[in-house]
C-alpha cells in the first residue's frame, strides 16, 4: 500500500471531517511498525534522540589543525609481560643452570604477549637476590613491547654474576641499572618495612642520589641486554643518542629597526645539541645546618620541666646566649631582626589600619616628614628570613640608601608623517587591551605567533607588528656613512619574513584578525583593495557609531584620502560624542584634510551650529576654522549671528575667532567700529570684549576705543580698562586716559580697574609713581589703597619715600586687609616694621596731653558756655533762626579759630626765645 498517495475512496472523503479522521487513523496504523536506522535519526531527527542513547563521541574527534599525525610510526617488537602466576620448579632449575650458583627458588613465570587492552594495566613481578631475600617488587605502566628486567637479568653472563655475588655488589649493580625515580619508588613504597634488606637498600640510594624516597614514578625507558654489561666495562655508545637543548640567539625588533642605545637581554631559542650521559649518575651531597643548642644542654639537668622549652630558632639563639640583637637605625627594616652572627629573622607584625601612603605611592614616611608614634604588635614569634621567596636569592643591602636605578628611556626621532596613524594604532590596541610592547618581542617570536593555532595570539602578533611599524625611528646617517654607502640604509616597516604572513592574515577565518591585518597593512604603507574592503565593511556594520574597530577604520581610510559619507559620519560622531580631547583633535585634523575633496564636511558642520548644546557649537566653530575649503555667504552670516547673539560667551568668542581665521576679518572689523560708535552700552561692552579676545587694535578702532574710556557708563569704562590691559597698549594717549581715570574718576571700581591695568601694562613713569604713592597714602577707599599697593609691587617701585609711606601706613592703617598687604610688602622688600619711633612718641605724647584733667575741664566749661550762647541767640532771633546743629558748629568753629591763633602766637614766641638763647 502506497502511503504517500491516498486511495480513491479516501480522497472522496478528504474534505469532510470524517474523512480526515479516517486518514489520520490509517496513517497511524501503517506507521506503527516502521523504524529508521541510527544515522538517519541522527541526521533528520536529532531532537528526538534521548541523551542516554545519543553518541557524542564525534565531539572528541580532532579534525583540521587538531587532527593527529597520520604518519606511520615504527613499532618495536612486542615483548612479554610477567603475570603474577607461579611457574613450576623445573623452570627454576633450568635458570639455576644458567648461573652456576645456587639461587633461591623463584615463583613460576608465565609469559604472555601484550595486547592493546593490557597496555594500561599494572603487572607486578619480582627479582631474586643472591642473599636469599626479595630485592624489589615493582610495576611497569604503559610499556609497549619492552622486555622486563627479569628476562634481561637471566641473560647476564655467568662469570659476571659470579663476580657480583662474590663481591656482594649485586644489589648496587641492579639499582644502578634502574632510573633514579624508579629505584626510589621501589625501595620506599614496594619493600615491606619489616624486610631485612630495606635498610641496606635505602643506604645505597641515599649514598647514590642523596634521598631514598620519591613521590611519583615517571615512565622509564625499557631495559635492554646491553645495559647488563660488565661492572667495569665502559658503556656502549647508542645509535640514537639523546640530545640536549642548545640555544640560538633571536633578533629583537628594536635591533632590527637599528635603534641606537637600546639595551636588551639576549633572547634564545632551544634547539637540539649535545648529549649528557652523566646527569643521573652524579652523587649529590646534602649538607644540613646544625641546630642551635637548647637550654636543656647548658643548664642543670635537675631543673627538669622548669627549663623553658621552645622550638623557635630565634628564641633558641637569643636565650642560649649565642647571639645578640643588633639595633637598626633604618626604619625601613623595622620588620627585621638582625643578630651579630649574621642571622636574620622576619617579624610577624600586626597589619596596620588604615594603611600609610607608602602603599599607593613611592614616597616614604621619612620623605613626607611624618613621625610615626608607637610600635606595632607581634602576632607571632619571628621566623627566619627567606630570601628565595622574597628577593630572588639576593640578600638585602642595609646601607640606608635606595639602590634602585631609574631606567633610562631610549630617545630617538620618530617619523613625523606617521603621527596620526601612530595615534590610531595605539588607541585601537588600548581599546582591545593588547598589552604586548613591540620593544620586548623578537622577529622569530612574531613569526611563530603569526602561525599560532589560537586567534588571540595571532591578533596580538599582528597588532605588535603594526605598532612597531608606526614607531620605527627616522632614518638618519652621518655624512661619513652616507659617503661610504652612497645612500641611506633602507629598513622596511616590517621584517620581510613577516610580510607574507601578514598578507595571508587578510583571509583569516576570524574577523577580528582580518581587521588587525588590514590596519597593519595601512601601518606598513602597503594598503591594497582587500584591506580597503575589510575596513569599509567594518564601517557599514557598526550600528552604534562608537566602536573601536570602526574608529580605526575611518582613520585609516581618511588618511588615505577617502572622503565617503561613511567615513565623514564616523569622524563626526567621534568628534562630537567622544569626551577625549585627543580624539577630538584627531577627528578635526582628519576632517580638515578631507574637506578639500568634498563639501559634505562643511555642510554637516554647519548643521551642528544649530545644536542646543553650547559645547557642540564651540567644537563646530573651532573645526570650521580649520577647513581647507571655500566658505559660502550663509555660513559667514551664521557665524556672525552667533558672534553677537549667542547666549554663551564661549560660543561668541569661538565664532569671532572662526571668522578671523577664515579670512573674514574685514567684515568683522567694520562691524566692531559700528558697534562702538552707534550701538547701545551693552553692544559697546560686547564689542570691547571681542576686541580683547581677538587681540586686534587698528588706527580706525583707536578713536572709538578712546571714546569708550570717557564713556558716561561705568561698565563701559571698566571694560575699556580691561581691554587695554589685555592688549598691553602702551600708547601715550591711552596711558594718560588711564592715569586720569585712576586719579579723578568718581567710581572707586573704575579707579581700581585703571590701577590694575596700569600695573599690568608695566609702563612706569615718575608721574605714575607719584600718583600711586599718593593713592596709597591718601585714598579713602580701602580697595583703591590695596590696588595701589599691588601695582607698586608689580611695577617694582622702591626707595626711601616708599619705605617711609609704608611704615607710616603700617602704624596708622585702620583697615585689616590693607594692613596685611602693607605688612607683606614691607617683608618682601626687607624693610623694618617699626618705622620712625619718634613720630609714634610725639603722637602718644599729644594724646596724653589732650586727655589731661585741665584740658577736659576746659572743654566741658567751653561746651556749657556755648550752650548758653546758643540759647541766648535763639531768644533773640526767635523760632526762625538757624538750626541748633548749625549754630553749634558755627560757635565751635569760631572758638577753635581763636584757640588756633592763640597757640600760633605762643609757638612763635617760644621759637623767638629759643633763637635768642642760641644766639
């Protein structure tokens, strides 16, 4: 019955529900007895096979590079193995005839051939001893086709066996025929402890190898009949001697590039060399350090248990009086104890929390000037210092001086044309965390790594080749060498033996290795269409726009001059989205280089001027100023609009600088003149700020600038002073205007800014010096006096007049801030802080006279008299007279004028009397 095509009756009922059910039932009944083979099930229905019945052995079948070597191997003849079954006495008697001397009865031997399954089994067998005991019981593992020791010992000549038996050297002879590890394993683990021969065999091994124990068993070579030659016979030379490893020098990459002054350690590879046949027969002598004497040995034995018992070496040396501790002045060795017999112990100190700065810096506490107080607690008794694990078998030098020598870097000139490519390769390696340095590799090592099985090894090797190619030194030859060779030595970017391997890596099955190979081709300066296609595919496949592979691909293609949309978009995304300044500079440089080939760069940067982020607008303005293409009128108008109307001062400055660098300075200059003459105060201030930022001042701008110095608005005059200071204008007219502002302006803020501008310009004149001294002495505003003090210090004014004024103001200055500035200036010039003591005494004397009882009484009486006069005038003049305060001031003024005349007359009279006395 054909199940694939239903019968005519079933087709009639196929569209009915009953027909469908009948069809499914017939199909189920017909397929109940069907079965498929295992290979069909594995290929067509692997998901239906249970794990218990599935065969996964194909996963472990090595294919490709992992496939085993299929070359036929020469096999030796299969030997026999010894089974633990006993053999009869006839075989033993036959063996006794071989030797000619009576031997103990051996158990029967049964010989069987090796099979494939018995190669991994362990079969014990025994060897007889002449003294009648069991010499050794050992096992052989994975020895394919080898004769056992027993069969070889049977073939020893009878005269040789008699000689060994007579000299009692049979055990020593047998042990020497075994390898060191096998003999140690047999004696230590397979000889019973109660055996009377074990102690003798252990002494033989200890005398031969220095130890009688072993922990593992290595696979030994099969013993041959030639191994059992005469005891005094010379060993025969083998047809296949074992070879040692010799070394062959390799070529470091810096040596290939001929970097002068590069010091490197010799790098060697191991190759087959001569043979060493005495390595396993060398007798090793072990010396043990004698233990220090115990207290029990030096004290009275009747003390018994009351004698302190310790196993610590430090306590034994210290308490037994063998050595004394030597004090160490160097605090760096505070965790060490040194005795006078050159013994050294390590203290087990408690860990310090929080840790000191020496944990994360190279500066010690002594250099930082910190004093450490207290001692750290011992957590355990001191132990012997282990130089092997601490310093590599090199004892420390306790000289109190650091012995570290700073490693000098080799300086050489790099190729300047490869700076952009060098940055691209370095950043790409850092992104993939490839830490191999090109100075530490060799040409032979790179060649081996390029053919390695693992993809990450090939990737690291290709990246190292690319880094070495971009860091190669610039070719320089002396004149004598140029005359000798006729031309410079040509060193290729990559060694010639590596170039075919790097070219074949473009077709590597791993995509990342292909990208590395393409980047390396660009680093070598040997780009090809295959490498270009790989990098273009990387650009198109990067959906995020910030991948490391696409970034290096865009840089390589842009350096070659490719200005496609993918390259431009990737450079712009890195320029505006990356926060690294180096990436922004690299992207701006590459965009500038390709801007002469396409207008896409200019258009995309113009769009970024409308961005809401002010940092993006600043980057766009700075990048536009570096373009090498023509700037249209729309872009210049946009920059001009940003220069005057943007809310950010940084954007306004960047737009103005961009207009200046794009050769649009004439329009900017005319617009500045218009703003200074006709604009409002805010526009004049903005124009003055732009003039200071752009550092421009022309003959046409100077009159408008001078008018700003005498403007009615304080903010305009202040900004004009700031602009003059930033431009360092030493013009005579500007200096006169600033001096006039300093001396006569009504605003103290303008005075301060004008004094600061004069100090920054640095043009000192006698008139300016005199005005500054006057401002320091007589200005009422403390800020003006402080600005004058700072300007005098900046201009370097010195002299006795300055000293006198500073000392006087130091005594009389009431403001603490001004007092502090004057004191600092006196100390910097080396002037005395005391000044003229006579003037201080005169002032003190005058104050005391004014505060005397008579003067105060006279003042009180005067005030009462003035009060009465005021009341009398008020009665005479009525209510419409002068106010009370004005009347009081007038009377006081009149009274003090009279007193002044009287004091003047008295002083003149006393002076005349002194003159008469002198005459």
